[in-house]
């Protein structure tokens, strides 16, 4: 993709899942990457894997996105490593799924480690720049567009990401583009935890019936979309929520119609 080689980026939550796939894709495209995560061992394992395949243009540090000092620490570290910073990928996000039972602390964590952390990272990135152009991608979710049972905290926090993206894109234009990506069901360790047996085949309807493409998404597929939005190939796109969802949001409650009995259905 155009305009990626030789650039530098921060990817939050880059030790696993979509974040890890994004780090790998950016390194493949010639981008230097600083990624972070809360678990030292997981991060160091990922770092070793990246360096074995892509060389030394990648670094990891431990941090918690809810910590008030994290944005300054990450941006300062990226400056130290790369001299400049071109891209920001806000990926780390708490999987706090509570509803009427949510406590004050649940809500605080969902938002302060979620959209508020995204906002603070964007602010630090934008106010400490040494170049005149850049791009931000926020990872949102189809959960920010729809209602799902017992998910007040997570869905509300993900919904806030889209509006944050629009507002940031307006205020940082024309020099910094800001977009977000809304994946559907992506096979990650968090999704595996939600399945009865921790396996893909334990809830096949989620993959076969919830998506027009009738297959579970892979982290690498979402990473490709992120790389595109950072690249010069997406130079006219800003303030946009790209539904990288295999057609999930295009469908209604009847799904693919496999169980529909209305007149004219197959």
C-alpha cells in the first residue's frame, strides 16, 4: 500500500488478537511499530515473534490504558525510538460486559480504558507532532451499532468510539485523518472464551448465519483494513466508520433466511 514504508506507528493492545495482527501487517508494509499491552510475558512473546520475522523495527512496553500517564509515556517512547510518529492505532479496549448489574467501577473502567483512552491518545498524538500529516484508526465494533443482551457497558463504550472519531476528524482536519473500523465476530482468544467449548465449531450459527459471507472473520483481515485506512490509498477518507463486518450490519433479524417461513421465501 502507498505511503506506509518508512513510517512509524503506535498500536495499543498489540500483543494479541486484532492488535497483534495489525502490528504484523504494518511491519510487513515497512512501518516501524511500538506496541503495548498489560501483560509483560504476552508482550515479550509477541515481540520475539515479530523480530524473528521482521527484524528490529518493533518494540514493546508494558502499560495500562486507564493510567493517566500512559498516552505521554507511549508517545514519548515512540519519539525516542523513531524520531517522529506518523500513525496511531487505538485498539486496546476492555471487554467489560455488564448491564443492570454494572457498578460505578464497571462504568468507569469501560469508558476510561476505552473511548476516553482513545481520546487521550489522539490528543497526545496530535499535540506533540513533528510532521504535518498523519492518520489515526480507532477499533470499534458492530456492538457499537446494535443492541445485544446484557452488554450495556461494552456496547455503549464502543458506540462512543464512532462519535469520537467524527469529532476528532473534524478538529484535526486537514492534516490528520481519523477513522474507525467496526468488525463483526473475529476469532480471537476473547471470542473463544465466549464459546461453550472454546472452539469454533461449538457455535457454528454465529459464523454461518450472522454474516453474509458466512464465515468467521480473522484478525489478519481486519488488520488489512486498518493498514488501508492508514495508507495514502485512503487519503480522501476521514471521519468514517468502516464496517469491516462481512455483511453483519446489512442483515435484519431474519438473518440469511434459513429459518424464515414467510411467503416467497425459499
